[in-house]
């Protein structure tokens, strides 16, 4: 199900947004499944930093805007770029693009962290 992301060919933000929109559609709008698929995809790409995983384990990914920014940060940002900076720099563009893809607003700007609480708690114990 994981789409191949080629950040060197297309605009990084559009690649991340299109990837999220496809996952959202293919996984029936299941927020938890989309987050897990994106996180697994990042892991398969061997990012230079584990910051994305620590952000995930802190349950700080609240919506698809955050998720796309975390993906951009892990796979395309210069090393050492803080995730909150990537969210700040690209958040509005990500939100606009997600809306244009027809993603429901609750997944774009809402707080969906409670959906992930159980999984995050379980992973924190391991």
C-alpha cells in the first residue's frame, strides 16, 4: 500500500499531500491506519534522525498537517531541522493542498491525538 515517494522529482509538499490523500482514500479514512502507514514508510526510508519517531511516541501528531510535516522533516528537510519549524514553515501550504484533495477538515486541522493514544501507550511500553 505504501506509495513510493520521490522527493527529488516533485515538489516535496505536494508529494507528501498526495501520498496522504491516497492513503486516506485507500484506507477508508481510518486516521490511525494512515498515521501508521506513513510512519512505517518513513522507517523504511532510513531517515538520518529518529526525531520523527520521538514526536510520534510523544503523541504530538494531531492531524494530517502535522503528519505531512513530520514526513517532510524526516525525509526531505536538512538534518537538524526541528519538526515544529517544518510545521510552521509548511503547515498552511499542506492544509490548503489537503483541502484541495477533499480531505475532511477534522483530519486537516483538528486534534485527532486521542485516536492514537492506545497505540502510542502500547509502543511506549516496548
